[in-house]
C-alpha cells in the first residue's frame, strides 16, 4: 500500500503542478478561452495512461507462464530505468520547468488550439505513462490485491488536493525537499521492483541462482511481515542471493549518486 501510495502521490503531484503552471500561464496571458483545449490534452494523456495500464494487465494474463515471466521481468527493468531517469531529471531540471512549459505553450500557439492540446498532452503524458508502467510493475511485487489499489487512490487524491491548494496559494510546501524525500523513497521502491524482475528472469531460467536463497521463510507467504516488506522496501520473505545482491547494489549506487549534492530549490508553482 505504501509503495503505490508514494508512486501515485509523487507522480500525481508532478502532473498537478504541470497542469497548474499551464492553467496559470493561460489565465495570466488572458487566454482563458483556450483552457478547454488544455483540458482536452490533459484528458487525452490520462486516457492513454489508463489504456497502457489496461494493456499491460491484459497482456500479462494472456501469456503462457514462461511468457509472463519474461514480460514481467522486462517491464520491471524498464520501469526501474524510467523511474531512475525521472527522479534524476526532476532534481536537475525542476528549476527550469516553469519557463520550459511557458515556452512550449508559446511555441504551440503558432498551431492554434490544436498546438495547445498537443503541448498539454505531451507535458502530462510522460508522467502518466511512467506511472502506469511503474505501478503495474510494483503491483507484481506485492501479495495483496486490495491494499495497493487503496494506496493508489489515496495517493492520487492527496496529490490532486495538494496541487489545487498550491495553485490557489492556500498552502506552501518546500517542493525541493518534498521531491528529494519522495525521490529517495522511489529509489527504494524501484530497488524492490528490480529485485522482482530478477526473480522473474530466474524463474524463466535466463539468470542463475533460482534455488540459492539468502533467506526463505516458509511461513511468509501472504503474512503481515511479507506484506510490510513488499509494500515498503519491495522485497519479500523469500529472496535469492542474486536478487539481494542486485537490490543492494542498485540501492546503494543510486542513492549515493542522488543524494551526493544538496537539493536544489524548486520554484515551479508560482
């Protein structure tokens, strides 16, 4: 539950801030009549994200056991790569996000309202597609069917509320620290997703050590301990030495690179 709540909160707030920046810029430049086209682009981006999530879920249920293992392993590794890139990109580019979005809106104005639809679509679609892929992969790491879904909806609701509050200037948060903390937590979640991807490749036979366990708690399946482990650090009560090694290497190297410099101030919600 915690991991899906975190993913939805982080990605949802980013999307909310992007939308807020676009809306505020159109209002400030007296282009309120173009707002419906902005929301059309946002709606199309959300629809595409939902379609991707449905496609991933449907595809995984139609494959053979071996095919599902390869599909799940590949999607996990891809999700980790995208999320890792995203947290570093946000850390390095958040300060310029507002100006970049304003520039894209102005450039799209040459194409009229269709250009604005495209600008809003591409600005939000990246967040939505990343979220759909990462949440799908994260769902594979947990044993509960209901808790991750509850966490997903809670995270999205909180993100929307915070986004609206920041837009209306009724609440102030240190976005630099927020994205640093949530980025760190996302790296921890990504390490668990990567460990699960390794497990899938081991089950398929593409990686060795499927029966060489670092620990294997026989009573752990479906237990509270497994739920807590999978929902936080992304590893369960059964893990191979290869899974544990890759989990630790990714987590240590990525966090060291991510936290080695001080967080930059973020000014994207003005």
